[in-house]
């Protein structure tokens, strides 16, 4: 189902920003704040694997930074775990051969050299729309944990429900024996 702007409503699309410094998080979050997006920021391969597990059609941005070896290995891990991921690799240093290698490893798109934040945001917005359609069509994705910064009432309601369950008296599994 889409709203008047053409954006799909429903489950938010996971956008994973895999970078060392958080630069893309600062650039993309404000530009894409009106989209149904759930943000994940990862710094390590383990964080990335944990973020991507169970998600349908995630959108991933990988900034290679100064040393591309580790992030390129992480790219291989993403593709092995989730073949429907759309992965943007950004090589700010424009190293020779890295663009081709990233494409061979499974990147959906590679930007070599300067990447203009508005253009990256536009690309991610298109991918979010496509991913939302794919998620709707597939009909699955593990439920995303509630983000207390974005949805405080859901977070509080969850805590209240947990507390209520903890305070409820234990119900016996079977009736007491009949002493007649």
C-alpha cells in the first residue's frame, strides 16, 4: 500500500550504514527522515552480521574508508547472508581496481571518489521504495526491535507488558488432586 507521495507504508525498511566514523549517518538520516526506514549503524563485521540477520531486502551502505580490505570482506559476508540486499559501496579514495572488485563481490552500485550526499540520499530513497515493495511481496522479515529513541510509547508499553507478566500470579498447569 502506498501513500500520496508514492512511498510504501508498512514495515520499515532496514538501512544499514557500515562505516567507521558515522559520516553517512549524519548526512543521510536528515535527508531520509520522511521515509519508512529503520536505521542501523555498524562498525564491525559482527555488528553487520547481527544487523542483517533475518531482514528481508535490507539496504546497506558501506564506506571503505582508508583501508578497503576489511569492508570488502564484510561485503562478501553480506551477500552470503542476504542475497536480496541492495549494497552501495563508497570508495572515497578512488583506488584503482576497487570499483570493479566491489562489483564482482556483489555490490549493487559503487561510487568511486567524492560521493555527493544528496545524490547518495536520492539513490537510497529509490532503493528503500523498491525494498518496501519487495518486503510486501515476500511477506516476511523478522520483527525489528523497538527503537526507544524513535518510538518511546512502544518501548514503554513493552516494559509495562513485561512488568505485568512478571507480577501476574503463576497459574498451575493442572488442577489440584481431588481428595475425596
